[in-house]
C-alpha cells in the first residue's frame, strides 16, 4: 500500500561573495515568475514533520528540516559540494549554506530552473522567455530566446549533459490561453555547438526534467496528465521511444471544466540508484528505478513544493524547495556525485 504522509563540480567562483552580492535573509523584488511568488508562504513552516519509511530512500521518522523560509520564491535546487544549495529566489539566484545564510549572486533575472554546466557556470531557464548563462557575470549571455523565428512560451526547467548540451522544457503558465501561431509546449536541446533542436512535442505540459545517472534516459514530468515520461537519448541529443514510465497520484484539478485530475508535477530530480522524486500537489512523489510508485511524502507547505535536488559533500541530503521555503531530508541513497543535479 502506498504510504501517504506527511555537483561534484567545485565552483570556486561561488565560494566567495562577489562585489555585487548581498547578504540577505529574504525579501527583495521579483520572485518566481517575475514578481509572482506563486503562493509564497508567509507563516513559518512546522519543524516537527518526518518522513515515512521508503525502502532504500528514507528511514522512517527522518526529520524534514527547515533550512530557510521567508524568501521571495524558491525554485532551482542545485546542490553544491560544500553543502550549500543554489536556489532561484528574490528574482535571481542565491546560494544558501547549510546554516541558512544567504548570499544573493544574481538579481532581477526571472530565473526558474537552474543547472551548472561542465565549466561551472550557472545556466537558467527564465520566465522572461530565455535560456541564459547568468553567472559568473563576465560570461553572462543569452543562449536562446526563440525557435524557428518564434518566441518561447515560458522556459521552465533544464538539465545539462556531460557534453555541455542543455535540455529544457517550455510550457504555458497555468491558466494561460494559447494564441494562434504559438510554439507547441515542448522539450528542446541546445547542443554543445549551440544549435537548438525541438526534440519532443508529445507531452501535454512538460515541466521538471532530469537525466539518468548514465545519461541514456531523459525523464520529464507531465503537469497535465498522470504520467512521468521517459525517452531514450540518442548520440546527437535527439530522443526516441517515449514511454509512460511512472504514474502519479493526481490531486490537481484540470483546467478543463469537468476534466480528470492531473499530476500538477513540477520539479524533478534523481538519485544515484535511479529513484526519481517529483514535487506535486500530492506531495513529494517517489518512484523506484523501475518506475513503481513508492510514496507520497507530505512536505509541510500550504501549497505544493516546486523543485528538488541533492546537496552536501556526500550528496546524502535531498533538498526540497518552494513557496519561499527550503527544506532538506537526510537520505539513504545519494545524489549523483559527478554532476550538480
């Protein structure tokens, strides 16, 4: 019965606060989606919540620790080897250490999903319609803001392969009305040479995205169905053999009147054993390496959490972020030790 309860990339540039960085405890302008905090939680979250047992993942009664709250949004969740985590917050990107101390690295960029490339640069999917290098500042540039002469809908999340190629999802904001001539909701790949390819258009609303430890499989959350989807990655970055890999618990109301409930699946991450974790309205949904649904872990927020990722020198902490709050949970399994997320 399913339980319902509650990089080893050393970024020397992030180990000190640059001239423009500010120490902050929260506040600021912007937030997830450019001024939209997507239901920022004002009240302090409870600190007494624990996980159920999830075999190979969580011991029963593992504390869901509160690292930081009161931020203007929280997304991204890219772990650093010093135990800190990169979070899209306060309109840009911040680094939060294990004690909850925050250093704002990038400001006013509408950052959503985050990743580190093989050179240690911060890459972001931006709600302003771009995928861009945001840090270090001297290398900041837009990598793509359109495809086939059309602007993207709203780049959401991304993952970077070992060659430096970037997969990212592009989808409508919840409640947005499609317009004639819009690009389809899709998955794109920016190859290491900078060419952009549209590699999947057969997901209703692609959102969170990650790669398997061997990078042969791409996983994508479908917000608008009950499916966690996989593809086989080809040598040129294209995708084949779409499969409905895992089935979500569905608690999100459909935007279609009278339609079936949908997953509302947002962020996605994976451990070294190929367990996958999706942030959804039903909780942090955990799947086995074979796609079997293992648990819905209740994250103590008033609204759903938004993303996740592993952090710490040993990658034994799963961070879950959203609504201006950063949580962490000690895990049995570890994150993937040769990449940031």
